[in-house]
């Protein structure tokens, strides 16, 4: 899929965790380059210069011991500070954390800080389910797209229903794995409005390469409006062409795997399609979302992404395929 | 020196003759106002490759629609319309208007983009 | 006995007529087909290196295919399915079939020469390790042609690799295919550790060992403790796949992270297992090329020991993104940074040595410079990855791909290639082409940087690892194009080296050359029998200390100038201060290690494809060959003393901790114990992470009565063994045999009761992580019961035939110490399985 949404460690979003890490990275690149040049200059000089008496002790104790110890100690302290800044959630008890490292104690569920928007992201071969749990209101479920406001931090609650995946939005934050039997967390935050690409970073089988999603950051009012619209159900279409598509959806048994709220479609093994027309991509960041790619995906899912769980639908007439694609595209 | 010059000219003549023999190259460019490079870029951007094999376009390995290689040597567009430039441009922009039963949807695009795409299809092998 | 150098040369000239001819005769190379039966380290070492280089080429071809696929975004040269097999095989082949074997191979080739030994103490074990590796590795590689190659990545993370998400044979090929390579690596490690500790020349105390010996000794120890975690992990995953015993399935009381802990507990030390020997080679070459003793010898030894130790404490840095708490990660971050200190120390020692000397500007030096450039950069990116927040970004991206190739190519391939140019004259008597070498080095250096430097940037621009395609529009195109071009440049450089070897490398029999004017013992005149006589070592650089040493050695003026016992032999010395202790009679050429090695490989591979008949045949061939070979391995003591010169007379047999055989048994038990320790770790790890109870309420614990009875049976068995041991010196052979038989009965009763304690409950291994671990623990005891049965049977037969007596008792002693170990393990297993009772 061709696109140029930001997905780079080197171009972090403003006020994001990635921006903090980028500053750390700059220090590492500059420091590393200086050390590299000096060491190589010394080695080359050693090879090409005449023999000379040297202070062996000075070389070993100074260059080999004191220098790395001092440099690394400073670096460790700096990196811990950055890490703590990124990881404001959770315990600060050193002993407890050390024990948790070996699985002792309960590292799995920790209460989030107040004021965080929680978004559940579930990794699946090879797409992402995204859930906004809204107690007392309609739960919003979508796929391969996360939206978040720019004035609040979001806590992603990460899990998986099959193998290990890893959530990575390079312009926003570092990555965190999604591990069976566990729930992991990742905080996202930025003041910048935009669309950012995220990818699966842990090899998760056949189509690991085609497992991306988009994180869209919006002003709070836009975000709230979006969330409210996503909570609304879909309606049976009145337009005869779209109705053809609606009928084709059920005739093709798409509802066995997909949910479209407001219709009898209640399958859960595939993505929720209630507002599929509003999404940026199809097939987990593989295709842009328009009627052509929708039709191509429905008819050739196994060509586009071989091995994924969606079959290529071979039983539609040309008109049905176009009508179905048009109807799904209208679900905004 | 002169010998080398002659050999160079001979090589040029031979190669131009060879080029003339490559099938497809003997057609005049038939699209006025179409830019093949931009057409390739548009084919990639609209991801026509989801359904079609299009040589030279990344990820264009779809099998839902027909392969679009050697397009200039084909007699028909979509198996039923004469392979005329204006026909192909219209087909790319709005296939259902020409063949109501087709599976190829009409994708919102400018006439220029359709023209560029057609130009690319005629140019590529 | 002699811990000081002799006042004058131990043997006088002229040497008696026929002495040299007899030496030549016993070390004569077999001809025709029987060439394959060779066990001499000079033959096995060369074949081993050749095989490893073959796998380097094969693994490299896989990499070139991958780079061609990635040359442009959305390419369709190979599909996702083949690509996933390619990267899995590339990693597995390079790590398991090239990197680890080549370092062991170089050790087998060079160690005896560097320590003035005629051969390593177990020549047939080296041959076995080679054949199992070569045949098994080749068959394993061919799976790529049958669409059967593993596709789960060389790290094989479950649950992706478990039965649900990877049905079929692909993963099994990896799990069982790695099995014989593990065996081969362990065999090599035993050979190397015992060889370094017991077959050094007189006078070569630990602090006079060439630095390469230190490196290999430390690496041998690291293999002993580093391979067991992956041996256990592969066994557990295969049990989970084949029998659905849950170890890594969260919903059944397992944990996917258990695999990651075990795998990286092996995987990270493995990086240093690969790097340290190369660093040892660098230390040797730097000193020679600079023509001055290595600066900071002791510091370098300490640095290598520190590296080996710390490398076992930083495996979690492969798991920084698993959501562990930040502060606990910081402990491993600190350890990961700390490991840079000994590396830096070595680099500064080498640079200081280069400064102090006038450096010979030849191909090995250029490769060493290339090593500095590539390795230091890889080390620096390694420190970056140790920084936890930075790793959250860089982890599992092309940045890491770049880093690990810089470290491995810089830290291992360049030193090995420097070594090829440096040591080739030792084998073929003449140098490789200086011109081709310089070109190769330059092209490789350009190639490696062109390939891998852009990958750092591609990773930071958002390119994850292990992707068969990538999207355009993210700025990745140019960096991938550069990497692909670089890969072919790099391959061309390697091709030149191989061509140079093909054109200019011919093993010669007798070699007397020292082109770089080195100071270490391997540059003494060498032949099939290694060196003519074995000198007393008084210095770290003996050839620099005594320029006439080569002539003296070759004339036979030092120890053991011929064959004292009439067969192949070498001097065994004490492990620390290298006092001569006895003359070790070495086995000669034989088909047995070939058959055993091929049988082992066939067994594992046939088991994978479930050709049970062939698997059983392979196992029988291997087992029978090994038993026949062991049968010959304890020749009767002659009771005589053999004069090796300088008034020194040595026996040809020793028992107890003086025996080289005892040492190998101890090393084997350390491996065994490490595997068992990992099993116990598995038990307690699952206990702490499982939320459902361990075992859950619905499952019972092993029967307490049977468990106690089993422990008592073990105690009885040990007591019987103890009595047997007391009877042996009294020559009451009947009683020895009887008590040994009783001890064996005790073992089986103990095993039966342990199993009974599980079978009589509602525990079934498929139900829960507790049950699967408990059954595995008992199965492990069963495996040892079989082992003890074989050992006891072997001992009893030899007892019956009068091949064991109060003097000739090494076989009995080995059986005995293994017995005590198994009993301790059996009782501990019972305690561990029942330990959840304490928590109730």
C-alpha cells in the first residue's frame, strides 16, 4: 500500500514518547560516532606508525576500564530517567519490580492512572481488533484503526487471541508485545494532529509483513464526535443498488464472521464492519479503502494476503460484487 | 580510431533494427495527453494491482481481473470493446457505464489520471 | 614430578635407529576409502572447517535470495511462504551449522598444535561430532528444496510454533534437526575442555597458556552451561507438538515466555560462544603481527572470564518489549552495558599492542583492521540496544538486523578470515595469495558496510524484521536497494577468499614454516604426528624465548620423541600446573565414529518424518557403534613405566581424577545437571506465573507414599553401589557384580515408584503445565535408568571377562560417579514434584 503517513523513529510526533526517545537516540548517535572515530584512529595509527614505548597500564586502566565504566554509568542513569518518564504507570517499589521480573508477584493487571483513555487492542493473525469500552454506553469495536484525542494520554491495553504480536507505532512510542495469557500496556500521547502508521513488530506467521494499522490523532471535539458516530448502528439501505449489496452480504454468508450492528450480522471471528467505510485501510493497513480495493479484497482476499482467514468470495456476479463493495463503503 | 567509430555506428544500426523488431514497439503512442510515468504512479496509488497483474507496478499481482501486460497488442478492452485509446480511458474511469454486468467498479478519478493509466498500459510490455 | 624445566635437553642425539620410522608408522594416514576413517585432529579439523564454510556459502545464498526479494517494495520474486522459510533457515544455518561448528572446528584443528599435543584426548569423539554434524546438517538444509524447511524464525517462539499454528513437519525439522547439532556441539566441548586441561605440554601452567587456549576453555565451559537450556526447550516444545503436553500454552498452565527465557538463556551466551574464540584468535594474531608480546595478558583473561559470566545474566535484553516492569528491565540493561567493559578492555589491549610493535602490513593485519571497524560499530549499537527506552523503538527492526550482523561478521567472520590467511601456511606450507587476500578484505569491508549500515536507517524509518515485503512511500526504497547491492559485493569478497583457497591451499604432510615469525608452539615443524618431540614450556611465547626450539623439537631432543607404547599417544599433564602424569594411548582410524555419527543424524531426521523403522535402525547403528568404540577405549594397563626422556618415566594408565576419562565424565554430568536444572527452573517458573494454581484444584499431587518409597529405593541403590565399590579393591569380583546388579534393580524400582506416584493420580500430562512438567521430570529419570542400565551392563560384561580389576577400573569408576549423580537427581526430582504440598 502506498502512503506516506508518519512511521519513523526519526520523525516523532510532538510531545510523544517517541520524541523523548528520539532525544536519547541523538545523544547515542553522537556519542557513538565520536567513540568510533577515536578508536578507529587509534587502531589505524597503531598499524601504520613505527613502534614506540607505551604506558601499557595507562591504556588498559584508562581506555579499557575507566572510560567505559564512566561513560556507561552516565548513560545508564540517563536511560533510566527517560524510561521512568515514559513509564509513569505502575509500582515504584524496586524489590517488587525485581521480583516481578522473574514472574514473582502479579505484574499482569495494574490499575491505570486517572484520566487516561483506555483502548483495548487485540492482535490476531493478521489484523487488529480495537475496542473502546464505554461503561453505560454502546461499546465501540473497530479494526485496524485507533483514534485518540490530542489532549489526553491513551493507555492501550494489549492482548492477543492467537500468537505473539507486538504493537509498534514508531512515530508515537516504543513497542510492546501482545502475549497469550497476559495483558500488556502501552501509553500513547501526542499534541500533534495527524495519521500515524503502526505495525506488528513480532514475527507472527505467514503474513506478518501485512499487519499494520493507523493511529489517527484528533482534537477532542472531533474525537468525541467520531466516537459518537462509531457507536451508532448501521441501517438497512433503501437505495436498490446498495440493497443488492446488502442482500449479497448475507447470501455470501459474510455474517458468519463479521458483525454489522443494526443488521442480523453478528459473527465475531472477523473484523466488525459496522463503520468499515470510515476506515483508512483494508486488510490491516494493506490496502487503501475505496470501492475498487474493497471489491478486489472481497473477490481476491487470498491473492492479496494468502493464508489469511478470509476466503476469496468466488460466487458473486459482477453487479453483486460492486453493490456489496458500494454498500460496505457507505457504512461510514 | 576510425575503425572504432565504424564499429560504433554499426552497433547503433543493429540495435535500432533490433528495437524495431521488439513486439509492441512498432505502435505509435496513441494517447494524446497521457503521461505513462504518472500513469504508473496512479495505478500504484489506486492499487489496481489488487485485481490485476500490471508489469512494473509494485504489488500488482491480483488475479481477480485480467492481467494487463502487453496491452497495446490486445484487440479488445474487457473482451468486447475495440482497443481504442478513448475506449480504454472511458473503461478505466467508469467501466459499469459501458458494461453494466462488469465486476470492475467505477473509481472516482480525474480524466487525466485515467488517461495517464491508459498511456502506461500501452507503453509497458 | 617435574614442575621445573630440565637443566639440559631431555633426549640426546643421535636418536636410536627406527624410532622416527615407528612414530611415522603409527600416525600414518589411511589410504583409499579408509581416508574417511581418519580421526586425527589435523584431518577432522580441516574437514570440519570445510563443512562449516560450505554451510556459510549455503546460508549466504539464502541471504542473497532474500536481499533480491527486498530490492524493491512489493516485489514478487519469492512469496511470503518461501521467504519465511528462507529467513528461518538463514538464521538457523548461520548460527547452528556455521558459527558454532566453525569455532569448534578451528579449536580441534589448532589446539593440539598450540599446546604441543599429538592429538586431543578423544579423537574419535571429534570424528563423531563432525560426522553427525556434516551428514545431519546437509540433510537438514535440503528441506528447503522440498518446501519442508522450518518457517517459525530461528528463535521459534511458541505458540506460533506449537501444534495449533504450525501443524506439519516444518517445525519438527528444526526441533529435531537442531538436536543432533546440540549433541555434536556438546561432544566438541567435552573434547576441547578436557583437551585443554589435560593434554598441555609439561610446564605450560595456566598462566602460560596461549590466550586462545583460555578463550576456548571459557567457551567450552559456556557451551556446557549454555546449550542445556536450548536442549531442554527444544525437547519440551517437541513434546508439546507431538503429544500436546502443555508447556508454552497459557490456557493450560504453560507460558509462552518460558520459551523465551530458556531460548535466550542459551541464545545470548551463544553470541559470546561465537565471539570469544574469535577474540582469542585476534589476540594471537595481533601479538604476532606486531612482533611484541600481547599487552595485558592477565587483563584479557579476566575480561574473557567476565564476558563469559556476564553473558549468562543479560538474556532478558531480548525481552525488553514483553511488558516487564521498567525497573526490573534496568537490571538487565545494566548487565548488558557492563558486558561492553571487558570487550572495550580487549580492544584497548590490542590497540596498545599494535602501538608498541612494528606491525607487519599483510593480509591478516588488514582483516584485523576490518574486524576493528566492523566489530566496534556493532558493539556501539549493542550499547544503544541495551538502553531500555531506545530498545523499545529499535527492537525487532532492521536496526537489530544491522547490529547483529555487525557483531557477528565483525566479531567472528573477519577474525576467522584473518585466521584463514594467518594459519593456512601451517597446513599447506605456503601462504595464500597476498594480492587476492588484500582485495578480498577490501571488498568484504565495503560490502559489509554497504549492506548493513543502511539497515540501521531502514529500521529507524519503521521497517520491522522478518517481512517478505514492505510498503513504498516510507523512504525505505533507497536503503533496501543499497543493502541488496552491498550483499552481492560482500558475497564477491567471500568468493575471492574461497577462490584463493581453491587455487593456493593444498594440505602438505610435513610443514616447517613460520612466515609471520610467531612465538607460539603451533609454528614448530608439524607432521601427521604433530611435533616430533614435546618441549617443556617456560614462556608464553616459547619460539621467541628460544629461537633454536624448532630444530631441537624436530630432531627429537625434547620429551617423547617416538612412540613409547607402540601406538598413537600423547602426554597427559595435571590440569593446573601441567606436570606430566601419564602417557595416554590414543585410538586410531576407525569406521565406528563415522557410523555412530551418521546413525545419530539418521535417527533424528527419520524421527522427524516418522519413518520409525529407519529411525530405529539409525539408533541401533549409532548405539552399537558407540558401544563397540567404548569397548576399545579402556586398554589394559601394561604396568610398565615408559621413558619419555630427561629421566622422566610415566605409566600408561591412571584412575580417579588423574584419568582424562574421569574429567570427561564430570563434564558430561555438568551438562546433564544443567539440563536438569533448567527443568527445575521450568517447574518453578510455571508455578510462579500460572494463575490457575500449580497444580490447579482439580488435579492431585503425586502420591506421597510412592514418592517416599522411590527415594528409599534410590538410597538403597546408592548403598549397593557403595558396597560394590568397597568390594572391588578386595578383588571380590562376584560380590562386585552382585551388588552392581542390585544397585541396578534399585534404580528401576525407584523409577517405577516415581512413575507410579503419578499414574495413580488423576494427573495426565496433557491437562496442565504442572502435570506435563511432572511427567517430563519422571521421564528424564527413565532416560537415566536406561543410561545406567547400559553402563551397568557394559561394566558387568567387562567384569565377567576380567577386563575390570582394582587397577583397571576407569569403566567402573565412570559408572559409579554417574550412578551417584543420577540418584541425587532422582531424589531431587521427587522433592521438586511434591514441593507444592509445602505451599498448601
